[in-house]
């Protein structure tokens, strides 16, 4: 299994998603203030990096934000694409099939990230 995280807007083109799809490389969805968020499903698993949380928030993200990410994780696990995340090639849909979903909380201070992960797990499994 391979994944690629891009950090430049030059990758926000359909050709990049097509190349990743051709080689079955998952594009990392980055919830980041500066890096592009690309939600095209191009591999057999999903990898999301949640990086806009705050160390001032007990659960890293707001309850509303955690609810939204839990819903997206469930959608991804069912093999579908969340409709509220940007895709670079919306004309090409991935096959609908169950997928493993890996969601990582990585914020600047990293102090509240573990709490965000635990709060998301409760929403996804509970």
C-alpha cells in the first residue's frame, strides 16, 4: 500500500489524480491551512491527516468538526466519497467497495491530538 501527500497547488489537477489511480496510490487528504485538500479516491484505502485542530480545544477539533470527520470516515469505509470534500477529478468515481480508513490527528503543538483521535473513535465506533 502506498500513499502520497502533496504540499503544492500544482497537484490540484485531474492528471495527478489519474496518475495516482493508475498506480493505485492513495492521495492523502490533508485538512491543512496551506496544503491542498484532495479527496479523490485513488487507492484501496483512505489516509486523512487532520491538521487544523487546536491545542486550546480539549478534543483538538470542535464537536461539530469531529461529527463531520466521523461522518466522512464512515462514508469512506463504505467505499463512497464524502460529497463535501474537494476532488480534482470529479468526473471519475472510484468503485464503491469497503475501504480501510486511517485518520491521523497532527496539529502544531500536538498536545490535544491524542484526545481528538479518541473523541473521533467514540463517534465512529459508538
